């Protein structure tokens, strides 16, 4: 059943792009949002668009990035015409950088004993869960670099590995907050990502589709519980320097 648009977390920027409208007026409070996409599909740009739009609407946002430092985050946002300086200074946005290497070890430490239990540290970082919306880009990097999660995956206990963090997420969203997770599905086994797909209230897949000689991007809406107005099955978009996310077209399958 649809809920009133005024109860949603508006994504804002209605005069800039049509993303908020295409997604039914915003994200329902108390939701887990899963944004999947392969490398280059636009996950980071989408998470940056959500961060800026939500802050512009007066919501508080935590952005945890496994790739960007605060300097590169500001540079990237500026290149998309999303000016975050004031939002950071006014503490509307809390930006955190998770220093994770590209391999299966933390940067600067290769021994198993040196590796930190990232999911445990994530859950214990109370300050990051105090905002209205928490965005983790990219969540699969944290899963892949957590030795406890990895050990359970090696024992074919992926679902057991996911239960603790899923239980924690449910407790967070029970307070009306929204958690957004971006994931590259090519980096995780189906059994590892499956539980997160199952519990997601909003499940968006960012796809790159070849049309002739062009590659077009689209948001495939796999699930959208508690939507405001009707949400299409497929939303075409592009990422443009100096503009940010641009909605190209909308089609309903």
C-alpha cells in the first residue's frame, strides 16, 4: 500500500533532475535500500546524488566511502555540481572514509592477526548511525575484507555470516532511519549477497545496456516497498560532468 509522499525521505533537486519523481517521491522511512551494479555502472555517482539531494531537503546523512577520502569526495561532488562544503561544515553530512585495500587485507597489514573485524567496528561506530540516512559505498568491500565474514564464507556459512549485521540493520531502521548499501555483485558469491537482497525494502539494479554503438545506463527497479506514487520498472539515466545524474527516459516493462 502506498504511503503519503510527505512521509517519505525526499531525494530533492526537483528543478535539477527527475530522480525523486521517478522514484515515487522519495524513500520510505525505516527502509534498507540495496543498490547493485557492476564496476562503472554509476553506484558511487548515485550514492553521491542521494547524499546531496537528501541534505538539500534538510535530512542528515552519513556517507561512508571505501574509495574516497574527504578531499576526493569534495572534488568528485564539485565535478557533479553537488556542492557539499556547507553541508559538511553545518554537520548536515558526516563523511567517513573506510581505509580498505583492494586486496583481501586492510591497507598496511597483511597478516591475519592484523586484520580488523570490519563489520564489528561498523556496528560499534555509534556516531555514524545517528543521522537520518546512512549510505555505505561500497558495502561489498567491507564484507570481502572482514576476516570473520570471509572465514564463514569459506565454510559455506554465508547466511550465518550475514545474520548479525542484518539484525543490526533491522534495529537501526526500526527507528525510522534509512540504510543505503551499494554493492558490486560480481565480487560476491550468490550465497553471500542473497540474504541482503532478501531483506532489502528497496532493491535497485544499475545496468549498462548496449544499444547499437551506444552504452546506456538504466535503473532497474526490482523491489520498492512502501512507495509513494507509482515507480517505473526501468529508469534511463546518465552521469554528466558539471551536471550530475540526469534522467534520460522512463519506460515501464
